[in-house]
C-alpha cells in the first residue's frame, strides 16, 4: 500500500473544498443568475372599465367552437356557428371569467414568437379566446400546452412579441362545452330572474298528448304538493343544444308536441314549454321554451334537448 504524502493530501482536500463551493454556488449565485433570465412579468388581459363594452366572446379549438353574445340584456350561447338556435348562457361562469380577465397574472417569457414554430402553441393544440368589443375584435388570446411541470401553460396574444408561460387560472375556461357555458336549467335562471324578472310560478297548466289521449291539467297554489313540485321543476337540467335539422322539422311542419307546459308567473308573464320526441336520437326529447313578457313587450324562444329520464321526471311530478 502506497503512502499518501502530505502534499497529495493537501491537493485532495483542496479539490474537495472547491467542489463543495461550486455545489453551494449552484443553489445561490448560479440559480439566481438563471432566474434573472426568466423574469416574471404581470399581465392584465382586460381593463375593468371595458367589461360593459364586451359584446361577444368566442372560444375555439381545432375541432369545435362556441360563441357567447350579449343581446337585448341577455347573454346567449351558440355552438358551431349555429346562430339560429341560442341558449341562455351561465352568467355566474361569465362573471368569474371576467374577473380572471381583469386580474393580474404572472407570466414568464418562454421563447420567440415564430409563426412556423410557436413554442407550445400550434393549430393542433391551441385554444383561442376572442374578445369582441363594441362589434370589433378587441383581442385574441392563444393558449397552448401545459409545460413539463404541468403548472403553467404556453400563452400569447396578437400584440405580444413572444411566447410566455402563464398560470393555469384560465384552464377551466378553455372548453367549448355547452354544459359548461350555458345556463344549465331547463327554465333559465338568467331569463326568469334577471332578464324578465317574472317572479314566482302562480299556476301551471299541463297538456298531455301522448297515446292520442289529450288531457289538460291545471295546478294552482292550492295543490297539495305545489311548492315541492315547483322547486323540483326549476331544478331540472337540459342536455345542450337541440339539432338544427330537427328544429327545422318542428317549425316547418308545426308538429304537435307530446306534452306542453304553461307557467303563469307572478308578473302575468308566461313560460311555455313544448316537448317533442327526437327523430334522430333514441330516448331523447326536444324542448321548445318560450318566455313571453307583456310587461316588457319582449319574448325569447330557444330549443334544448333532454333525456327520457328527465321527461319522465316531469310527468312524475305533475301527473
């Protein structure tokens, strides 16, 4: 065994000491230098004063599209450019979305913005949110993939010169699902309570045409289960947009509904619902809902779809 001389031992200790210093610096000086190259910035995507001027929001990915539009004091949703059929939008979701737009968000520069090679953003994976202000395009927001840590998402706009990583607070809004953006209830809360301000249900008339056995049943507050039935009816949900081709058949041929409901409201306004058996989807019904307000001289009609289960629940509550 060779003896280690004091000189060699000193060299060994020196080397270990240098490596130890470099290791410590990697967590301090070097890491701080790297972080300086990735300076966090803050961005606000919409000024609070501009909220009232936004009249359209479009969300689009590679395969689907949904449009949210402000019309006659209503927020309405339409899917895949099907402007003939609107459903009331969920104003609670919209309110949270606007709060996110006017809030400050942290972002870090991720790379140069090159059309042919956008880091983390391309036509296949990008979700575009377009904001329209007073009828003109205000801003396009492009959201790409999540980064490696799944904690941030690639992001840019038409005005930004680079691709950035932004926090994931917008992730819940990167969907074109009607179930997410539309008022979920078969009788829209937005229209009933905010737009038309109809008050409570005063009477309910059911016209039942199934099996060629027409029946008219009228329910009033004197009915034993009045309050419970009303509450359950108002809690029922639809399944999204009715197909345009089936809406055309109903309107063009004046089809007789299998069931109709007429709600007389507290301000003498009326909500009519006509139910039609779907011709294209088994165990599904189309619902034509019309809100009519003599007080405001306004009305609104939309078509949605419901399942056989929901249809049977309605009959169970009333018959």
